[in-house]
């Protein structure tokens, strides 16, 4: 790909003139806020400068891209202005999915940022940042320092320019990204499949034709039925949040209407994917985690790895660690949240990691999450056998799950204490890796209680061997924890 480079005009970069409280938009893992209120052009410009200073990137290259939200181009430009003013060279990636940033950061070994608010409503935008090699920048790994430095620039009213300011260039990585993913999962020998893809007017509308279609690369044996592929950050059809069941209804109906083999839904920045079977029913992220884990274990073993490590968070189905052990892998349980997953992935040298929220992480993708690569593994698993997805999925879902049940309570600590007291007296084992997880000796069920970090909600996730046991368990737990 051709990269054009031009010097950034140092005398025309506007100074920051508005003091802003950035604590409203800086979160644990990224930056998100309401455009024009908690995230502005001025604050973004200051963050661009602070990013260079905090990560010591003067003289280095920073990758900058964004999703289809209307404010993303303006924010990308402002970030580049702040970064070049402090001496970093900026390469604009323009329209990208979040996993395209991870690909570019990993393969080019460069720090980067993409402007996206993922599944949040249209009035939001934000920033996901990485160090070189797609290493995430979170509150524990530098994001707080970026915030403090940016606030200082805002308070001072200007961003001092270094003597040698950075340059600005452009690079399109879509074809490189598409070729890379196809090299990870060979789909050319799949049986013909009809696939309905709901891009939700998000970035999958750009990446799906490139990776799974014939827009850039040779056609695969797939017929793709597009749903909401038009890039539109106002989300005119439904929110780009497939975690909410109502946002899957159009996809479910389309799968049945078209007689498709599978449906795939992506969130707004396409780093998560959700799967629908040929009957229009969701396949749980736990089942997808187990399905992909089986493939990645086999691939690692074929390469000589004796006991491949798979990461799963503590509220995925217990079928996941059971399958991992059965297939000769080693399961490692972790807290909920992508920064924890990525850290443990790196520490353990894990080949794959999965979360209940449909984030899927791959060692061969710099330990980063990518919805497209996960979808490709599911397509490969489906395409290499003759049965329908509903039958294949049942192999990985032997238990019954409640999903996440939220309870608004006045005193989170007191509610959790009541739950602990109720079940500990029966000899139920309780661990506190993330909230509290309750597991009886008989193994007929388990459940986890976790307080929300931002709202007065207590989150319940439960699983049991049959529907009646699950129903009774959920009713009992809610009866104890609710005020």
C-alpha cells in the first residue's frame, strides 16, 4: 500500500482554549462521551498531545482511524493535530473497524487510536487506544496519565509545539487486514453456505464484503445476504448492540425468511459478533467460545504445543472448561473485562480467550479481540460438516443459562452479604475472583453475583443442569438479594 507523507503546518494548529472536565469521558478501558458535551474537538486535540507525551512517542508513528460516526473524521483530525504538535508522525487509517486498528498496530508495531463508541447510541463517540503491538491502554496501563496530561493542557490554554513537529500520512489497511484474516482460517473448501449478516449500519458493512465477500479478494463459497450495510452513525434501523435481544430480531427474521444456514450480527465497531442458527435462535457466546476453543486447541497441538491454554471469564458456561480439558487444553478462569483477559492471555501464552459478552481474543491476533475472526471460525466449523448449526451448537450447550439478570438495589454490599449468608450455611463453596461465585458440591448449578461499576445494579448470572432447577435457583437468589 502506498503511504503519502506531508509535513504538518505547525503555525496553523489551533490552541486549546476551553477547560474541560475529562473525568466524565475517561473510563476504565477507553474514552467515551457525548459529542459536544463530554467529548469535544478541543479535548480530543489535548488527548492527542497527551498520548504522545505519556507513551513517549515523539519521533514515532501513531495510527489514527475512526468509525462511521459523523464526528469521527473531525476528531481524527484534531487528535492528529495534537499528536504532531508534540512530535509524533501520524498515519491516518481513515474508516476502520476496531480490529483493523489492532491488526495495523500489531503488524506495524505502532501505537494507535480509533474513534468509536462501539455499541453506544449515535450521540456518543470515544477513543480506544493501543500501544505498539496492539497492547491496550487502560486506566491501569497509562490512560489515567493521558487524562491528567490532557487536562493540564486544557487548563493552560495551549499545547506547546516541539521544535521538530510530526508529519501526517495516509494508509489503507483493509486489503492487508482481509488477507491476514483469510490466512488465519481457510474457508475456501467450505461447503456452500447462505449467510445473513447484520452490520447494524456499523463498520462490518465495510469489512464483511472485503473479508467474506469478493469486494477485494476471490469469492468464497458463500452467498451473503446483507442487512444494514450502509455506513450510518445515526443507526437508523436499530442500535448496533447485538447484546440486547431486540436488536437481533431483524436478523432472526431474515435468516428464516431467506432459508439461511447462519446469521451473524456485529456491533458498531465490529469487534464483537453474535451468531444465529438456521432456526433463528441465538447461539450463546459460551457455545461459540467452546467451538472456537476446540479448533484453536487442535491447531496448537498440531504445531507441537502439548497443553494449549484457553482463557474464559468466570461467567461463561462450565461446559467451556470441561470441553477444554477433554480436548487436552488447560482452561484458565479470569475476571470479566477485556483488559483482564488480554493481560492473562499474554501472561499465560494462551491461544484463545472468550467472554460471555461475545468478545473473542486470539494469540495470533496479538491477543486482541476480533469479531470477524471469530465468525470465520464458526463458518469453518459449520462448513466442514453437513449438519445444521442448531445441531452443532447443541453439542456445546449442555446446560441451561439465565443470561444476565440485573437487580436495582439500595445497598449492593448488604444484598451480596445476604446472598452469601443464605448459601454458605448450606456448605456452598464461595469464591471472590469477581464478585461472588457460588458452587455446591453436587454441581447441579452455580451462580455469580457482581455489582455494577457504574450503576446501583447487582448482576446475577446462573446456570443449571435443567430448566426447572435454573428457574428455582434464580427465583430463590432474587428473593434473597432484592430489597
